[in-house]
């Protein structure tokens, strides 16, 4: 549950920085879609991998690495679709996606690492 709250907080913070701060000069047009895709897939992958870790499965590392490869492939396709859907704003959308991807991946790794220390 803590991870879901942290993911929601990160989503709101990312959206707030994009929409309401003066930091972003060229706002991505598909920011809500990008955040939704990243948050949902990160939550799904985290709970899948974390359930394997909690069961004490020996294949935890393999499952995590497979999910990383799957995310890279799925996200690659997603970014291509985003770029094709909005060519004039391809750069802000792609950069925003990368920033979000790194943020959610760091969040996921921190929670998985903290969970593994408890065992």
C-alpha cells in the first residue's frame, strides 16, 4: 500500500511540476497519458515482482530482469506511438516520458530494495 501511495504522490508531483511551475517552458501535450501509463505499469510490475520476493522465490532476480526487458520493449512501442501521434511536440513528450520513467524506476527499486532488507 505504501508503494501505491508513493506512486500516486510521484504522479501528482510530476504533473504539478509540468503544469503549474515555471520550470517547464515547453509543456508536453500528452503528460497525463504518459503519467498514467508509467504509474499503472510500475504498480503492476512492482506487485508482481514483490509477490515473488515475499514467497521467497529463488527466481526473484530472473523475474525482475524479465520485467525490465518487457518494460523496455513496451515503453519503446509506447514512445513511438506518442511521437507519431503528436509530431510537433515529440521532443517534450519524449523527454517527459524519460524523466517519468527514471522517477518511477528509482521509486520501484528503492521499495524493492527496502523490502528485501526486511527479509
